[in-house]
């Protein structure tokens, strides 16, 4: 074997970190070690942006209150979903093959996960791109666009090529750095602001009603659902259910409460700093580039479209470091998890175990397409739909494990090719909830699907669509890709 082929084989071996097979006991870890992943994926400018944007809609106090509610929902759902993955030793999407969707039906979960994680990869790339342009004083030319996005993409690919172990180490170190720098930016924002702490907490728009509050909650819960599925991927490495709870609850407290609340406070405290910058005649060109009739509108536009620039104005070079320290660790996890979901998707649909290297490249290519499509402009709509989709899947897996199987992992000797009851339940739960959301009838669609999906699934499973009806079975080893062909066995 040539040295080139040996290197390729070694790289593939490093990347095959229990993608499509259960994690062995000796590879299990404690909850505090795994917490760096759930915390790392959410200590980002995107989460600060969510909190800051919410403060403009409902005020600081309501934004923080809704972050608490989101963190509670995320902690409960994340703990329960993670427990299922911990019991099977499989990633969240592979777990759905045995709990809820079937071997081929799990392609639905892989599609949702890929859509979710690669959208965040694209969103964070946009924020880094905008912030880098602002820091360096560059114009958004074609050359600069290709150069910055190209450099970022190459960086993510190189960092993600070595699997979860390097991801965890990177996440732990950079999460600590990002957290420390965010605290520094917080002190700088309040020290330079024209508003005191009490005044910042008291900031609130003239009209704040139930519609605005529920709309903010629906947006925040989108990230809570994403964190639940991402956490379930890492929960397969947990030793015990207690470790899962540490990872899930800790991640939600840090991300959905801590980072979101910090975003609300920083934005409101920093508004006067940014306003002074935009009103300075020396910065007339930058001010003119911001949409809005007056300074207040221009400040809000800058905050919601270029969070990196916002923090650069607050803290200079430190703010720039926050931007990259916060994003690098998250992007590594996004690329890793995105390649994982694409691997599962291809495997579920085609029965082929594809190269993770190829999936890393494909995931980054899809993210670049999303950047080109202007994903930042659809953030609220994306998070609303994401919350419904992720909670639909989580509710299905939880119901199968806790209600129908009474906290017992599904047998792995064979599995349904298509679990029609689960597929129908998710379709009904998501479809109904999303319809209510887009029509404005009820914006908290995730609440509806948390009730409707389990109800439909239990009813169908215990009546017209019990296990094995309307489908065939495949060997469990085939579902875990220990063999190359999905050989069907006799149905019951």
C-alpha cells in the first residue's frame, strides 16, 4: 500500500468516530466533559443576536424572562432525548432508526438535522464575514467575498477532518476564552454607555403585548430544539443518565439563558456607544450605509445585520477576538455534526456508507449556497420552523422510548424499514403546528407539536399501525451499516 493510500486510510479511521455504530463503554465520558460541546455550539454571535433582537421587541426584562422559559423547555426535552441516545449509544439521527422512524424512514430526521446544522453554519459564516469586513474597513467586493468565505471554509474543513475528539478539545478551550471575553465586553459596554444598569433593565418599547412576547419565545425555542438534537448526538458518549442531564441542563443554562440574556443587556447598554459612533461626522460613510431614517433605526439595523461590527465598536480588538473565539468552536461542531447528518441521510436513503471527508466538503458547499441565498434575512422564520421540526422529532423519540418501550432501548437484532406511525405523527404534528404559525393563529407551534405528535403516534401504534404493519424488517446490523447491503428479513 502506498504512503498516500495509508494516509487516506488513517484519516478515514480518525473520522469514523462512531458515526453509524453504538459507542463502546470504554469510550464513554462524564457530563462535565460533554458540556463543553453543548455550551460551545451556542456561545456565539447568533445567540447574542437573538437576545439583542428580542430586547428591541419586548424589552430587556421580557427578553430575559423568555430566555428562562426557553432554557427550561430545552433542558427537559434535551435531557429526555439525550437519555434515549445514551441508552442506544447512537447519534440522534441513527437512534430514530430504532425509536420512531425506521431504518429508511430515519432519512427524515437526517434531513431535518442537516437543514438545521448547515443553516447555522451558513448564518455564523455571514456574521463572521460582515464583522471581518467592518474590522478591516473593506468593501463587500467580489474578491473580498471569495477571499473571506474561502478562507473560512478551508479553516472549517481542516478543523473538522479529525473527528469529535479534536472538536471537544477545541470547544472546551475556545468556550472558556469566548466566555471570558464576553464578560470583558459586557463591562466595557456598561462603562462606556450613557445608561446605568437599572436603566438598561428598564428599557422597553411602548407596546409590548402577548403577541410580541410569544413571538420572541417562539424564536428562542428554535435554538432550544436545535440544542436538544445536537446534545443528543453527544449524549451517545455519556456514561449515565445523570451525565446526560448535566450536559443538557448545563448547556441550556449557559446558552439559552446566559448568552441570550447577555445579548439583551449588551445590545441595550451598547446602543448609545454605537449611536455616538454613527453620529460622528468622521463616520458619515458608515452611517450612510446603514438602513434607517434616523440614528436609532440605523443602530438597530447594524445590530441585527452585523453583530460582529457591533462588538468591535464596543470593545475594539477585544470585540473582534470575541467574534472569532465565539464562532470558531461552534463552526467546528457545526461542520462535524453537519457531515454526520449527511452521512446518515445518504446511508438511510441509498444504503451506502459514504466518505465523511466527502460529506464535510458537501456540507460546507451547501452552507455557501445558503449564504448566497441570504439566510440572515430569514432568521426569525427559520427559527420558528426549526423549533417545530426539532421538537416534533424529539417528542416522537421520547414517546417511543418512555411510553411505548417503557425506558428500554429498542432491540437491535432487526428493525422496521419504515415506521409509518412515526412518519405520519411527525407530518401531522409539524404540518398542523407550522400552519398555525404561518397563518398567525398560534405562534407557539412547538407547544402544539409536543402534544400532537406523541398523541398521534401512540394512537396509531396501538391501533392500525403496530410494529411491522405496512413495512418490512431489516437486520439490525444492516441498519447500523455493519454490512454493505440492507438485506430484508421476513415481516411479522
